[in-house]
C-alpha cells in the first residue's frame, strides 16, 4: 500500500539537505534557481536581444518635430495663400 503523505514528507526531508543545482551543474541560488554565471548570461541575452528603446523615442520625437515644422511653414504661407484667393 502507498502512503503519499509519508513519501512526500520523506522526499522533502531528503531534499532539504541537498543544495539546488543549476542547469549547468553548478550550485544555484535558491530563489532564482540559477548560478551567478547563468544569471549574468541570461541578463546579457535579455539586454542584447531586445530592441533599443532610445531609438523609438528618437523616431517619435523626430516625427513630432517634423510635424511641428510643417504646421509652422503652413501657418507662415497661409496669409499669402489667402491674399492670392481674394482677387
């Protein structure tokens, strides 16, 4: 007959004495589950594979700047256009 509660408690007691291992086989940080080398490798990959946010901000700012310049040019040419239409 199987006793699941007894087996699970025995398993918990047996694993408490052991240190957690990382995927690479080194001793892992108990909270994250990875060693320091794998943590830094994961952070490096995350930083290098994500697109740069700065370039998105620059494109957006450039678009707003160009739009503002276009509207300013349009406002300066508006009196000349309206004078030409009043003939």
